[in-house]
C-alpha cells in the first residue's frame, strides 16, 4: 500500500533523486534513506524493523528485465549483510553500471532505482 502511495505521490511531485538515480519505487515502510557516493556506490539505510530482512537485488538495462547477471553469475544477488545489520546505519553497498536496480525483501519490491544521468 505504501508503494502505491509513494508511486501516486511521485505523479504529483518529482521522484526523489540519489546521485545519478531516481527512485521509481521507494517504500518508507522498509527504507529510511538511500545514499550514492562519488564512486557510484549505493548504500541503504533500512528501517529498524526491517534491518534483519533478507535482501536481494536484480539489475537490468530495461524496466522489468531481461535481468543481467551479477559478478556471481546469478541474476539475483543476495546481500552479504543478511546476517545482521546495526540499526540506523548505511549498509548493503552495491555498485553497477545497470540502468535499473530492483531491491527486494522476500518477494516485496521496496526500492526500484533508474539511472537518469
């Protein structure tokens, strides 16, 4: 429901921008914030209630796929931090040249970034 609310809010206001990315989906139930550093590394600050969720990521050059393979050879990257995260800290660093990045907690898409720069 919050994703739908966030999506409808983006229709009235521009989507939030993080470095070269804009958030197509940003679910505040799961996320506090997103940060992109000058090297292009993307970090998440999860809500405390979701800091122990198992996160997975998918990347593509087009919306909705086809999905590219990560350095692991798999289309889905499982976050290494899934073993536990401190509350209110920047975690889950990734870097990719892909245009679209999808972040999931289980089957729930909670962040979808699109490279615009």
